[in-house]
C-alpha cells in the first residue's frame, strides 16, 4: 500500500496542546513537531527494525501492525529516529526484553598434546595444551593444582601461542619424591567443564644397578663356553642400546663381539664373534652410555675375568682309588662324573655318587641323591660304575652282589630299569642316540642287550659273540649307523644281523683296546713304537695311518675319544707326573691341548684316567692322584677351553 504524508498547519496554541495533551482538533494518526503535524503509518505494517522503545503517543496506532501498544518497550531494535520515520520490524511490543539478541556461549574444547602418554622422567616434563576458545587451563597433579595457564599472568612458565589457544609449560619434577603421579588439564567456560584424560608420570632418579653378571668379576677359572651376561635391576631403554653396547678386550686386544638385549630389557648377553687366544685376561666395558627410560645411566664398574687353558672343577675329597665314570651333558657340554666308595656309617655298604658340573666351574648343588639302598648295598659291589648322559639327566649302571642294575634320573629321583638277567655282571655300557642303554656282560662269552622302552625289557637282539669280556678291557660304542661295537680280543661290529670281528693292528701294547668312531663311522685306535704315537683308522678293510706321529717320553693309561664334526680325535695319556692331551684334526695335524693341570701337593702319577669330548669338541678329563695331607686319593675333573 502506498503511504502518503499530509502536512497541516496549526495555530501555536494547538501545537502546545499537541505537545502536552492531545487537542481535539488534531486528528488521530498525527504527530506534531512545532507548527507541523504529520500523518504517519496509514495502516500498513512497520517494516523497520529500529524503534526507540518509548511509549507510543496513542493507545491505538492506526498505522501499526495491528497489535496493541500496551508496553513501554519494543521487541525490535531501537528506532533510528524518535519520530518513527523509519518503521520497526512489526513485532508486537508486548515483552519487556529484546528477545532477538540472545548470546550463546561457544563450545569449549581442550586437548593435552604433550605428554601424549605415560612418561618416566628424572627431571623436566614438557606440557602442551590446546584450548578453544582461549580460557585459562588448570594443570593438576592428582587433586593438587600445579599451575593455571593462560590466566591474567599467563601462568607460571606458560607460553601462549596461536592466538592464545596453545599453552605450554615445563614441569620441573626435581622437588618431587620418586613415584607415580597423575597429570590432568582442566578448563571451564560458563557451565562447561572439560578435562583431559589423566597421564601417568613416573618420577625416577634411581639408575639401574647390576644385580648379577657372569663371569663374576675377578674369576680366574672361567669356562670359555659359559655365557657373558649382565642382569639389571630395571629395564634399559632400547633407544640407548645397540649390538656394540658392550666391548670385550683380551689384555689390550679388542675381541669382536655382539650384544643382545632381552625383550624385557633386563638382561644383556654378549657373544664373541671370533676365536679368543688362550689363556686370556678378559675385561668388559660399556662402549656407549646405557640408560633407563628416565635417562638414568647404568654404571657397570670394573669387570674382568680369566680364561685359562684348562678349567678345574672343585676337587672331590675321599673318593676311592677305584676308577670313576665320566660323561658329558649334551645340553651344556659340561662333565658329569660317577664313582663308588664306602659308606661312612656302614663299611659293608658302598654308595654310588653322581656329581654334575654347573656354571662357573662349580658342582651343581645339591648333588644327585644316592640311588635307593636296595640297589647299592652289598660288600661285593663293583668298583667300576658306568655312566651315560641324556638331555633329561644321567643314566648309571653298577653291579652289587652279583646282580647288575641300571637306573635313570627322572626329574627328581632315580627310576630303575628292569634288572638284566641274574647272571649278567656288566662289563661295558653306552647309550644310543635316543638315550636307551646298551650293556655287555659275560666271562667266557660276551652278551649284548639293548633296552626296549616299549616292552620295558632287555632285548638280546645281537646274539652272542664267542669271546670273553672284562670290565678292564671291554669298551662299547655306537657307530654312525646306530649299531653297537665292542672291544675285546678283537673289535666286534654288529653288521647285517651278526658279529663281524676286526683284528686289531699291531702296536697296541701301550694303548690297549681303546677305540672310537670318526664322523664317517670309521673306527680309530692308537698304536705306539715306544717313542711315538700313531693313530690308525679302519678304512677299506684295512688299518691305515692317520696323520703324523706324536712323540712322547712315557706313555701310560692311554685314552682316545672322537670329536664331532671337524674336530677329529682327542687322545690323552700320562707321561710320568704329567697328563698329555692332544687333538688330531680332520685335516691331519696335531694340536697340543695339555698338559692338563695336576692335583696340588700330590705324589706319583695320575691314575684312573678317563676322557670324554663334548659336542663342542672340547675334551674333559677325570683322574686321581694321591695327596698325603688327605690320607688318600683326590678326584680331579678338568675341561679344556680349547
């Protein structure tokens, strides 16, 4: 609708009345200013949002949107001019407040950027918080306030960035006691409160300590096969570790080695990667700092040890003059020894004693218990025990009161085998690759039996060899094909269901019938000329010399053992008061390993010499020497580090 304005001139008296009280001569709809009155709002809705908010002059405005002007304020914005020249929004002037201008608070967000996860520290923890819109942020340690960031003073140590929405702070934990704390960031805006997830902060100023290391510092009798390890009180941070973390030195020569950290970070294993010249004076040190997650550095301290040519196990006192039995634990390559001697409280009884070597050249404690008395009593107990070793423990054989017995260690106790026939007095003993025993017995004939685990009986599968066998001359070995062979008047091998005798070569008067099989299954024996030792092996149906001769002064108590792989064969014999040990390699050259260390303060030649070779090619010896101060013989066990 088109609006029109009508200007009407009025007398001065009428203008006064217009300004004070509405004169009768001024029609409805007119607003007066001085001598001029204006007709306003001819019934169309107001279209302006501007209103003065003051009361309309009339109680009924013909030019308004139709709602009664009953309030003293208007819901629209104030009119631009007091005369209403600009129309308002046409909203009813019915409320005392201006509802069109309502303020809504923005959504409050907060993120703890750093630390992003659990922290272990010995000093300063860097904290970074993002908050929007910019409001103060409270950092708390548990229920205690640490600092308020972004306040009037910005918070102690805070650095607002990005228009005040990112706040940082370095939390110095040096005054806190060691322990676990919880860090939380909190912000609020009007009725909104936002908090971060708690972050675990561990204050740790204690450096990892070395709780154990092998070899022990200062140990001068260390087996070269023993591991080199460090055990720590708390984990090492993998970021500080490397394969060259630990350095090895032999005197002043660096020994190449690699270091490995366990998955839990508590153990370091060092492995030499090249041969070590023996004897060796070893030392170890850290090539670079190692630290825990908090940065506390490991202190290794002085660490040195010696690798002798021969490792000596503690001497065993009060052993009888009877020959011991010697074997090697296949899982550790350490020796194990067995012997028989009189019971201290019952002189009619003999006890079978078995001792196994442990780490650091010690005997495992406690020792194996004596087998049940029912198997070891009797004054006629054989003074020659028999011994073999499996991955689960030793297997022993002995004779008591004309009966033979065999027992195997079963975790915590001895488990006896079914006894062999009553007439069987053991003369030789060995184990097959599965750990089942072979035994021989017989005075005028030799019987060979094999333990059958399925039937738990002795199976005489190998018949009877028409030769005698005694414990002093007989040996029993397993060849490369897994078949038995034993030594008596000849070397007997079991081939195609029958015993095949092989005549011994000449020159065995000093060496006896000691033999072994090389890696190709060829039997090897030693022959002598009186001043030289010559090894020979049976190849192509004849005994043939193997390698050069080995000179000696006196040769007694000869022992031979074949080594695995390329290690060849090892021989040991006594030369007056010395024990000579040498290895003939597969390449055909002699390597001297001895002399082996003798018993201190002993008299006479070593006796009852025994020799075995481990899977690592290192030989072990057992022997006895008379010691006047002990009023008897001492049993020694030694292992070569070469």
